[in-house]
C-alpha cells in the first residue's frame, strides 16, 4: 500500500492554500484506473477535465479578442464561457448536483492504493475548498450555491455581455 504523507500544517498565506487546493484536485483527477471503464465515459465530470474544458474556451476567446477582435466582436463570449462553466450542473428535486458530486459517486476503488489516494485527496479538497473563488469552484465543477447557478443561467440566457473575457472571469470571481 502506498503511504501518502498527510501534512496537517496550514499554509500561512491564502494563495498557498489555494495552490494546495488546486494541487489536491489535480492529483486525484489525473489518477486514472481503467480508461475504458471509468475515465472515458465520465470524462467531462473529472474536475481536471472540467477545468481543461473551461480553460480551453477561455484561452481561445482571449486569443481571438487579442488577434482578431473584429471577427469576435459580434459573438456573445459571455454565453460561450458560462455554458462551459455550467456544463454538468443539474438541479434534481430542488437540489443542485455538481459534476464533482457525480464524479465522487462513480469512483470505485480498484486497489488499496487508489482508495488511499481518493481518501487523501477528498480530505485535502475539503480542507482547502474554502480558499477557492467562485470561478475556480465552477471551473472544477465543484459544489456551489444553487442561487449562484440560477443567477449565472439568467445572465447566460438574457444575453448579458461584458467588454472582454477577462471581465467575465473577474465578475464571477467576485460573486
């Protein structure tokens, strides 16, 4: 069995805590068992893949804004980015279910090592989750307040626009 060292010391700065939270998410997300059985059918709910999808859309939009602004000025960038951020969130019987919660539900440990890693990463994620801003929580597909999701769905459907992609990100971080 692999022995994962647990560091109970809390980092001094909020930035270090946020980095640790992201590290713990990436660690579990990138640990794959049988790609055909678990990973591929559930690709989009893995926190790191959810983040990659969001980051990909964000970077492409920024690239277009910088290099071909005339081509992208009539495109609703807010809708595109919010659609990706909200992908996988569902409301069932009045309860919000996040991609991360779906992810935890489908995990089936295949070995002691995997079970140990899952438990350790879940502990780390819960410990440092509070240091992530709204944008990071959404980009990893983490649980967020149902009202936040409903508000962002309203922004998306009403055609709310921002001057650029960075403004959208900053706005969501403040929520």
